[in-house]
């Protein structure tokens, strides 16, 4: 398993562990140099969104993957965790609908968790 798939799988499992909603995995490796995968999820409230972010950071950190950048943690409407090969977006439901990254990145290929295994 390549590193970016391994990281993406760990991030998805960390989001699932904190009951993340509507987890979407986009393979953007063919259309962007930003990352190989976008993982998009939403939470029900600020505390859950921050807990989801903490869970992803902890899970990847235990394996030696440190975030290059984290944005939006305090406001928790949209938290972005940039791990270079993967970028995790955690939204409130309202912000996810407003920014609609799945539409913006529609040229990416939506894949399942099983595709990462």
C-alpha cells in the first residue's frame, strides 16, 4: 500500500471513530499537484468537529505523519488539515453545503474506503 493511501485510510478511520458524517474520499492525484486525496466529512457541532480534527491529527501523528498546516480549528466551521499527500476537510453541515467541495473538485474520482485497502 502506498503512503498516501495508508494516510487516507487512517484519516477516514479516525473520522469514523468520532462519528463523522457523510465521509467522502476524492482521488485528485490525476488532476492536481496539491495532494493525492481529499477526505471530506462533516460533524454536527463545534465540539464534534474539533474532536474529529484531533482524532485525525493523533492517528496520523502516531505513525509519524505531521500536518504541514491546520486552518480553522478555533472557529470549527471548516477545519483543513494538510498532510501534503492528503488534505482533510472537516465541515459544519452548513459550511459543507455552502462550499460544496465535491462540486468544485468534480473532476476528481470519488472512491470508497475499500479502494484504499
